[in-house]
């Protein structure tokens, strides 16, 4: 059975993935509260001191966010903005799955005045 030598490789790959388990929705909300609130505000509307200064984007403004595709939002979270000066990059701390969940289930569902928290 020539394919048998692949088994250790598969086990190693699975082991590596297990080191970065996907975050749950509540963990991502906590991550937002810890890392994004400063600029984007507790509810995502960006009405913080820092958010206003930076021209913070309002996630609770459905008409405005509708113009941005998921891919655009995901790319911004991954790469940050203006070399991390306007907004830091989060690709070292969030997996691609984490970022997708964050965009689809948290940012897209942000409501004005409703605090994003676990
Ligand atoms: C240091 C301030 C800062 C922090 C911290 C920050 N952001 Fe941002 N973010 C910005 C600014 C400024 C913009 C640009 C807003 C604009 O002009 O469109 C932005 C834009 C974005 C956009 C794209 C909106 C668009 O214009 O399409 C997303 C998505 C986003 N931020 C998500 C996040 C998430 C999620 C976190 C936390 C994990 C985070 N940001 C943390 C400042 C910040």
C-alpha cells in the first residue's frame, strides 16, 4: 500500500491546524471589544474620539456598508490600512475563517447603540 506513507504527513498537518483553533462568535465579539472598540466604537458606529479623528467607518450605517463587499472588509482587517498607521493589520491574530465570521455575523449585523460584546 503505497499511500500509507502519507498518513504521518496528514497527522502532522492536522496537528498544525489544531494549534490555531477557529474562534467562536463570542470569542470574536470579545476580540472586537478588546481590539476594535477604540476606533470603531462599542456598537461599531465609530463615534469614538479616535474614530472621529480617523474618519471612522460606520458599520451600523447599512446604506454605507452595503457599498463595501465582504471581500473588501475582509482584506482591510487582514492587511490594515496605510501601513498599519490608520488601522493595524490583524492577519497574525485572526485566521481567514475568523475574519469571515467577524464580518458576516458581527460587523454586518452591527446596530447603532447596541454594544458588540459576548
Ligand atoms: C487605530 C484605529 C483602528 C483600529 C484599532 C481598528 N480599526 Fe478598522 N478602521 C480604522 C479606520 C481609520 C478605517 C477607515 C475608515 C474609512 O475611512 O473607511 C477602518 C476601516 C475598517 C474596515 C473597512 C471599512 C471600509 O471602509 O470598507 C473594517 C472592515 C475594519 N476597519 C474592521 C476593523 C476590525 C474588525 C478591527 C478590530 C479587529 C479594527 N477595524 C480595528 C481604524 C481602526
